[in-house]
C-alpha cells in the first residue's frame, strides 16, 4: 500500500522552493541520498526526479527484498529517472553489516524515512540507522504520523531528545497542496515532519518548512 506520509514528502520535494534550497545548500561535489524503510520508495524517487541531478547518488532501500524488487521495476519505468544515479538495495537497519561495508558509515548527506516508526520496536532501529549513515554535516528528514496515531512514535521523539540530536519539528501537516487526494481514512492522521541533524553540525538554514501548514 501507499502510505500518505510518503506522498506528502514526495510532493514537498516537488516544490520549486524546496528544490532550490537543496541545490543551494548541497552545491558542489557529488552528494549522497539514502531512503530507509522506503517500501515503494515514492518519496525517494520524487527526490531523484526533482532534485537528484547528476550530482546526487540516490540509494533507495527497504528491509523486504520483494519491496526492493518492486521499487527497481517502478524506477526503471520512470522517464524522469533516466540519467539519474538511482540504486535500489536491501537494508535492514538491525542487520546491516553488508550494506555498511559497501557504502561506509556516515557517508550520506541526506537521509529520509516516511512512516518508518509504526511499532514500538522500530524507533531504536531508525535512530541507529541515522547515527550510522548520516554524514557529519548531513540532514535527515522523517515524516511520521503523530504519536497518538502510531505505535513507537512517542518513543522516537523521546530517543531524539535523549541522544542529543538537533531537531526541528512541524506538527500536523495541513497544506492542501501536499495533502489533496489522500484517502479519507487518512485525513484524521496528523503527520509530524522532523528535520534532524547531529548536535555538532554547523548551523545551516532550515529547508522551507513554512509551506507545510495551510
């Protein structure tokens, strides 16, 4: 199924001011992008199509090998992803030694996850993946239903505080441009938008989060 959090983040990536912010903030040498727990990886493919020009190495992952094969097929059918560096790989953040050996630790400039915490056991794994793979000056974006709507979401917020990440959060995405067409049963599930950096990261401008509201 398609989770509404991945549609919202994919639409956010497609906004002109967001694309400009990424181009300006990560200008220069080749950069690396990682989606964790992507399922169908719609948000990651939107990034690759809208932002991931020839200077971005995009890696889309999920723990389920069948989901990865499905993403590979869908990505191969997208004209907008031609001439883009997009790979689809299996990544289980609790058993990731092979993935880490291939890619190295702390090598991804941008990491995203959508609806990656929906069981209590998932929060530590997501934080482990961010800590292992986010570059020292990198940026992580997680879009997840609010704690009263998903198991483990409250623990995710608590762990972010305990482990001293720098976090900016927008609670309750309500922008109709981002949310239009979402299934009726999802309309009452508010989404939290997390921008996460390492505590020691030098100050960077935040991406345009003001367009998440009405």
